[in-house]
C-alpha cells in the first residue's frame, strides 16, 4: 500500500511538474537563506563559548566622570588585577592583557612588523582555554622575556624547525625572547585575536609605577563558583573607594568633598566574557565588536522569510488540491476510504517538503563559499552536524509536510462526492482571506527590506564619501617610521625631492584610529576644572599633507623654535574652553607622572576635522609638536599620477636607510573604507534579504492568483461572455495588485523609518531620510508584482467561456 502511495505521488508530481518545481524551488530558496542566516547567528553567538570556564570569566570595564572627563573604557589600570585578587575572596584568578602596538620581530634573516603581539600575566593560559601544542600552561609565561607563538607564526618564522627554546629578537636592539610554547591558531569566534603572547612580567618595573588613574590594560577575572555578578560589583566598588578616588584626589589636588560636589562617579563594570562580542559599547575594544541588534534583526527576518516560504508552499499545495477536487470526488465514489485519502495527501506534501529540504541543503553547501567571500566570514554547514541541528532539520521537514498536507487531507476528504462533481465545492471552501493577508505580509517584508537596503547603502556611501575636513586622497601611510631613528628627517628630505611627493609628515596616531586622551587645564583655572582631550603628536608639514584649514592663528613653523612648547587645538576644544580668543593662552597637560606635566602655548585653532570614525562626534583635540622620532605613522601626499613608481622609489630610499625594519604602507582611502566594513556587511545581508523577499512575494502572489484563478474560472467565463475585453481583465488584475502593494508599503515605510532611526543612534553623522528610499522600494516591488499578476491575467484571457460555463 505504501509503495502504491509513493507511485501515485510521483505520478502526480510528474504530471504537474511545473507546479511541483515551483513548490519545491520556492520552499528551498526560503530554507536556504534561513539556514545561512541561522549559521551566521550561531557563529556570532558562539563567541568565546569554547573556553571551559566561560561562564565564570569577566572582563572589567570602566565607566565614569571625573571633573569634565567622561570615560567609558574597556581598558583598566595596571594595579587593579592584583589588588582585586588580593582583596576580593570571590576571585579565583586574574590576568592582565596588554597590547602596545606594532613590534619588529626577527629570526635570522626573517623579519616582520607584528601587530598581533600581546603581553599577558602568567595565569593567561589557566584562565583562557587556548590549547597549547607544546609547553606547560602553568609556566610558559612565568619568566620575563618568554613568548608563546601560534602554529601559523611558528611556520612563518621557523618552517620545519622545532621552535621551542629558539630566540626571537624583538625590535632592533639586543632584546631576545625565548619561545616557551606553541599554541593552536586562535579560533575565529574569539573576541581577541593574536599570534604571539609575551610575558607581561617583562615590564614589571613600568607597571609598578602605574597608577589607578591610568587606563591601558585589559583585566579579566575568573570568579569562584557561586560568586554572583552583584557581589563582584559590590567588592569592586570597595576598591574604587579605597584606592581609585584617593589617587584621583591626589592627582587633581582636590579633596573628597570637592569631588562629591562635582558629581564625579567612577565604576568598575564586570562584563561577562560571552557578552563582549555582541553586547559591548566601550571604547578601546580589543577589536571591533558586533551588534546584538543586527543579529536579532537578521534572525527575525530569517524567521519571517522561513515562515513566508512555508506559507507559500502550503498555499500552493492547497491551491493545487482544489484543482484536484474532482479527482477526490471520483475516488470517494469508487470506494476510496477517507484514511487513505488523508495518507495520500500527507505523503505527497511530506515528500515535497523532504525534496525541498534536500535541495536547500545542497544549495546551502554550494552557496556558502560564495556567501563567505561576499560577507567575509567562514561559515560551514558542519555547524548543523549535531543532534540539535539535525533535529531542527527533521522537525522542519515533518512540520511543513504535515501542516501543508492537513488542509487537503482533512478538508477535501470530508466533503460529499456530489459537491465535488457539481463544482459546489468552490462555494463551500474558504474565500482566500488568509491567503490575502499572507500576501500583504509578504509585500510588507519585501518593501521593508528593500527600503532598509537602500537606506544602509546610502549610509555606507555617506560614511565613505563625507568630507572629513582634510583631504584623504592620494595619501599613503608608512608604518613604523621610528625604525629610521635619527635618519627620519633625512629620509623625509630625500623623498620630497621626488616630483611625485608633495608633502610628508609623521604622527603618533593614524587618522581614523585610536588617540590617547589626556587632561588639560587652562591657565589660571583650578585642576578641578580640567578638560579631557585627544592628543596627537605631529611633525612639521601636517597641515600641508592633510590640507587642513586654520580657523585662527597658525600651525607649527620650523623657523620658530618656541613651537616645541606650543600646541594647536581644534574648534571643538576652543568652544569648550569658553573663551573668545584662545590663541596666546596657555594650557597645562596633566600627566599621571607629575614630572611630565607640561605647559603649552596655544598658537592656533584648526578647523574641525574628523580625526576619528564617523560613529563619534568631533571631540576635543590637542596637537603637539612631536619630540624626536616616536613610533607611529609617516603620511605622504603623492601626485595623482605614477603613484606606483613613486612608492617604489620611497621603498628603495627606505632600504638605503635601514634593512632592519620592513617597508610597510597602506592607502589611507582604502583604510578609511575598511573601517566601515561592518556597515558594508550589513548592507550585503540586507541586499540578499531583499532579493529573497521579492522572490517570495512573487511566489505568494502566484499562489494567491492560482487560488483565485481556480475558483473564478466560471465568473471570468461569464464576464467574457458578457463582452468584457481582455484588456479590461488585465487592467482589473493590475489595479488589485497595485492596491495591495500600496497598502503594504505604507506599513513597511513606517517600520523601516523607525528601524533606521534606531540604527542611526550608533552614528554621530548619518544621512537624512527622504521619500526616495521608500518610493523606490515600492516601485521595485510593484513592478515585480505586476509581472506576476500579468501572467495569471494572461491565463484568464485565454479561458473559453463555453468551457468555463459547462458543468454537470
């Protein structure tokens, strides 16, 4: 009996092969996209969960306000970890992690500038589960000048040699680090990525001098089982009262009562390790984090797409089952039992669902490499090869198959054969209201996703092309000019002789990167009234290289020796100071180390420019003339033509001055674009969402019109017999579709508007929403919908009135 059901099902599939292919393909497309999005969400939610003690690991962040200095850092002071481990009983262990920038590392003739070198306390591999291939987790970082490297790094420096015990030369001096361990390459789903870990104890002398007011280390704590986050927070508040506030009082030369009057606050925030990647909004993150809002949004849309695909499938199956009403009636007349009809319909729908899922898994496997390249991820279908994933796949197949088969199985099999034979079944079944609501919802999703795609694309274009207040075109940035030592000025002079080089300057921070923030006090003001400002060390030629504009005063002048103790501020800081003419005034920089305090005369105010990314508003900036050759960046403005040959020349000159440090550079415009890759990734995902939503909306309209067409053949036949023209039928159907699209669009516009407004909160600068984004999305959906409607209207025009009116 079961084999007979199978034969009948495939016979029907083959007879209605076009309809069958549409059913399977439509469901498979929805399933494919939903699977990919769920793989993406699974990857995002899996961050840092591979650590065996992930539930008990917390990173400590800092949030507060002291005087006029606001801070919200992921970095903390050096004394915190040891102080907390000593005084808080609920802490099992603590570790500090530091990243001090790029390092020149050499082994024999092999040399690289390494950005991914971090330093950590000896407890690093006890707290975190980064597996070691060689070495003991308890002692690989115990001794100063010891280092653990990854598999990939070991291969890069040592090839087939055993790295253990080998010595890596750090920088261009006599400092060597011994390789004490080899670790696995860091997993992609880790919130911090690195290739090397050095012993932080190497810098013990520097760390001992550090104070609670200086934030530059990441602090992680492993709490004991049973310790709550609230208890940890309360104990950390005690450390603030006991150590931090007195240190600030001493630094700012104020007392506790005055500090209270300024409404100062300072908080250590315990942040669960598993929340860092998606739920962190602190500055100075180890690397750019994700946004939980995006993940929830993508998952909600993926679920909506999946539901729509399933409902389309069910709608198409049931619409087709009505066409088979006479077949059911005849089978009942010849004695077919209701249970057999039920089993037949359930089997057919389950087979279609199984074939659609099989096709979806095949399409997912084939499309994942392209999707990974398109989005910049490494997703794999193997993420579903576990009991939970396989159970979800099986549940989807059975659920879709059973639900889509229930309608024809239970409803059709319950009617009398006479109703089928006389075509009265059409008057007794549903009127298609649910199908219409489903189609409205599909059009709503399609218009909404296209609107968001256009808005996000507009924002990405805005972020890339918005004027920064300085010229980023034709600038290349050379890494580590400090490697030239005292020869830097000679190098700059020599490359300026090339006709392809227009200007050159060196800075300690790169445009769009991180800037150190320091407190400053205006002359004559109390230290309680200090201002936190980003500080940038620059050399002569910065204004010519970046083509900034002076608001008032002047920039640094090589012919003026007094400029070594001068500064240039931006408009934002000038406005914050509240004085009409800041040029000529003095500002004192407050340093955590008192002997480094300095007075700087303001010689100019530069017009505001976006030295950070556009997520941030323009903040106060102080530019100070660079003392000597600091580690940082050398920016070179080139002529637009023959840039490759100019860069080659600069490389040759570099090699003439030093063979120790490699010549490494990047294009500033490309770097600026890369800083908004998260926005670009979001845009790409929404573009895919839009394509799938349009396709499903088209299939939804196809299903709706199939249902209407099957129920209204007699009505259409009567209209044609009464003289209604084909063009009138086409116009009637187009009007119905246009009304549906416009009604759905109104609600989609409202939803997209509020979603965009919420998204824009992450950006200090964003586009203005205008009607184009909404009308364009409606136009796209309307054109696609009219094409679908026209197909069915065309079928209506081919109905023979005589055939349609002949019954019984």
